[in-house]
């Protein structure tokens, strides 16, 4: 098995980027899910609620954020205690400048861009997610379509090789990719964001219906849901590159 795609989403809900190499810390991939959007009630406003942002791509370096050519210094304003669908509260600060107007225009309602106080603060539950291309191929086969674009699942680490849904049986096991050691967790519950085309945001595939049709409703650490792919935590930080082997590892 080997890594065949890495995914970074600097602003949660926007279009993903796929670098050849990523640096991984105990909290996740450097730069991943550092920013996110909230509505007027300080609730997370992500791709499960709108596809309007999936055409926009963000990049950032210390002090400057660029979203599809709109570029401005990162200046933090009032504190925000963001509600992530009742799963957790995320401490953050509003990002001042053109962003509220920019994203509100895309969303068609008032939203604010915020910067998580902690690194990777916009990650839902665990630092990383993991998915095999054989699992995506199985979904396509069951759905009766030629292929399913795995980018719609926005997984941190995708790998080639192995049996369909092999990752489901790895809970508690450790794997090495590059210089990083991961400890595999439980299944990832899927939401309506997976039904959207990863480039334009249009709803174009009944992903949840299709997964449920052959995998059913199962139980994970967050309760019952429709699951696809698995979480992972970082045991040893380092770097992962596309092409790195994914092999079992020991950890203490």
C-alpha cells in the first residue's frame, strides 16, 4: 500500500489543495483547517450547509491570507466560541478585513471568517482521516457508476492498495507513512458535504444514500451514522509524501 493523495483545506468548507508533501504535527497537517466560517449564531458554516465556497481556494502564510486572488493581512478581532454541530466548542477569533463581506456574498447570508486559536482547530474530531482507493472503487461498483471522485470525502491521507474497506479493521493499529506514525481510530461519519462536486459545489451524487445502501447505518464513537473512511491520531510527527509506503508499525 502507498499514499496516493494528501489533502489540505486551509479554510474549512473551501476547495481542497493536494500537495506532494505535508508536514504533520501532533494536531494534524500543518495549515489544515486553521480557518473556518460561522453564521450569525456562531455555528459552523461548512460545505454540509452550502456548496457556495467549494469554488474558492485558499492559501496562507504567516500574516497573509489569499482566497482566489483576494489577498489581505490576517488581523484578528473579537473572540468567537464556535459550535461544531454540538460535537465541541472551538475557541477562535474573527478575521477582520474584506472576509465577512466576501463570504457573505457567496453564501447569501451573513457569515464570518474566523481563525482557530489552536493549530488545526477546525478539524472535526481527530487530527487525520484515512481512506483507501479500493473502498472508493467499491462504492462506485455498488452505485453502478464508472467512478467516484474520492476528493469529495476530503480525507487527509488516501492510499492505494489493500482490500475494499480494509481500513475499517485497523482500529487501534499503528501504520507508518513517511516519517509519520499514525494510530487508526474509528469510522468517520459522513455528511451532506460528500454529495457535492469537489470543484464547483453542486449536489451531483447521492453519496449518503449509496453508502447506506450497502453498508447500512453503523455505530462509531459519535453514535450511529453513515460511515466511510476512518480517523487517525498522530503518534510520531514528521512528513508524508505521495508515494510513501503505508506499512504497519509498532508504537508504545
